[in-house]
C-alpha cells in the first residue's frame, strides 16, 4: 500500500481508489467500536442509534439507520443479535475483528 501512495507515476484516480479501499473498513471499525461504547451506557445515544422513538415518522424515504449499516458490515445476522453481542465485550471485539479482516460485505 505504501508504494502505491508514494509512486508519482500513478494517476490521481488510482490513488483515490486505493485510499477508499483502505479507509472504508477503518471507518466501519471505528463506528462499530463507538457503537459498542454507546450501547453499554444505555442513555439517549442508545435511543438514537436504535431508532426507537415515540411519535410520527417523517414523510418520504426513511433514512438509513446506523444499526442497519453495521449489520450488513458485521455479516449475516439481525440487529437484535448485534444488540445482544454488544453486552458481551469479548464477543463484540471478536465480531469487529473478524469483520475488519474480511473487509466490507456491501
């Protein structure tokens, strides 16, 4: 990866693709780690990430939830399985590490 970024003969487009392939799994890993931190606390942030609010839904296309994006990245499973795995620290860390090694599922 280092030789690709330092080689001056490679086009800018190739560099952008190489960086995107490297950055996306890192961002997903950080997002999953933060989610584990938030879910353990169980406060307002927990309600925001799970999307369980009272009241009316907004019109139009629904926004993509954080949990849905992480569920596709972490592999086959339901959001409820992910919420249960967050409570077990070792299992959660293993899930994140395995998903990071495999890359993205999208």
